[in-house]
C-alpha cells in the first residue's frame, strides 16, 4: 500500500458533484459505496484533525492511485480497503468549505461495498508524488446537464496560479535592471572581513593586528615602492577569475520555492525565483612580511580558518564556503645588502557560490511582486 496521507471521516450525506448536499469539513464522500458503480470522490481540503491538506491534494493528478481504509458497519472489527485510480482531471470546488473532486474508477477492493458508518474515520493512502496534471479551479456554475464532472469546460489554461503561468510571468519580470545582485561585491567584502582579524606576536610578546586591504600583487608592490610608510606585515585580497560550475547547475526552468517570515505582519510569505547560477569565484590572498617568523604565524592563522572550508557569509546566504586551492612562495627570502627583505606568499582560494536570480513575492490573491527583503 502507498504511504499514509491522513485521516478523514465518512461524509454524513451521499456525494454527488456539485453536491446539492453539502460536503463537510474533514469529510470524504463517494458517489456510490458499491465499488463497481463508483464514478467520483470528494475530499475536503482539511482532514479530520483540522489540518490543511490542500498542498498534497493539489499534487494528485490523473492516473494516480488513492486507497481508503475503514471499518465496516456490519463488521466493526473488519477493515476494508478500497483502491481506485484517478481517471480524469481533478478540480477544486469552493462550496462546502472547499474540497477536491476526483473522477475515479475502482482498481481493487477487499469488499464489494465500502459501508463505513457516517462520521467514522477513513484513512487515506496516496502516492508520495502526484501526477503531472494541474488542478482546475471551478465553482458550481461550471456544471451543466447531468452534472457529471466530465461535462464541464476546463479552465486549466486560464488558471493564473499554475506553476507554468507563474514561470512565464517571472521570466518577463526578470529584466536586466533587477538582475544585478552585486554578489561579487558582497563576496569581496566578506573575504576582506574574514582576514581582517589576523595578527602576529612581536619580540615584546605583544599581539599586533595586521591590516587586510583590497589590492592585487602588482598594486601592492607599487605601493610598497612608492610609499615608505607602509608597515609590514600586510595582507591583501584580490579576485582573479570566476567561471560556471556545471556540476552544480540546475535546469533553467526550475522554480525555487522559499518562505520568508515577516516579523511586522507575523506571517510567512511565499517567495519564488528562477534557479540561481552556480559559479566558482577565485581569489588570491597575498601576505607580505619582513621576517619568516611573522609569515609562519600569519599562515598558521589562515590555515586554521579552513577546516576544511571557511564560511563566507553574505546577505544572500550564510552557507557559502571557501576552500584553499594552492599556496606559492613568491620572491627570494634573501635580499641584497642595500635592499629591504620582503617575503611574499600567495594563497589561492576558491569560493563556490550562486549568482541569485531576482526573487518575487506571490500574494494571497495570486499577484506577483518584486521581493526586496534579504534571504538567509
């Protein structure tokens, strides 16, 4: 049997979509309790405990299998199981507190009739993932004639909250203007801040802070030769290259679903975006000292930050990780008689992160708005 979804109750009146007899909150209704004559079922969007189950019921599509289990009236110690296949397109009906209608046909049953007493619990089992067909939002006016569920006109192509429609609208709203996230600027700031707490113990056993600046190797050397007041040791960070990471890439059509909690409104909001672009950003950490003892102390502190990776938090994510890729000693450790000795070490670092796509807020009315809040 498939996985258990939840427990509902037998509806107190027979089910006939769209039922002139109301569907009850927490109820399950069958057009006929004789298994051979069943044509449709109705399931309330709330189960017997009052828990909302609409998110799961929306995923149950055509060809999905649903099973019901309950105790019979004439044999209270006998549990009967009724398995059926969804034979048509499901729909949502707003009356009766809101319920989902499924055209079905019997696949198997342990009894010829499913005679569960009105109000008694019925356990529902279903697929872990539903079919690919989308639900159709309807009302009672959509039914004509014999009121058979198969007679109404589908609104599937006009349902504004369908995922395909939302994806198309997000594509149109994702313009060049709102696609600039400044992720590289955020990463550089975080990298500088990550190495701004380095220092060394001098000959007087005092801890001396070492400044971390943004500069590539050529610029740092020029500054050292131009200005005689630069105090060593000093650390510089520079971005070198960035490239795509195909091993972490998602399909472009994937929609990322997130939740954002608004403390002011005290409620959660649904946030959607296209799949982010995975990139590897490479940096070079340059360490400049006059003495090997100072270099050893600084390199020791840098390596301890990577165990085996270093967190690089930004306003987009707190889970971005950096790894040491290479280490190189640059320049001779011994200088001429008239030159100051400068020892340089370059550490290659790669940051594996994502370029975020613009995020959009889906309101309760189905509207899509640009979302500016920071996500973590």
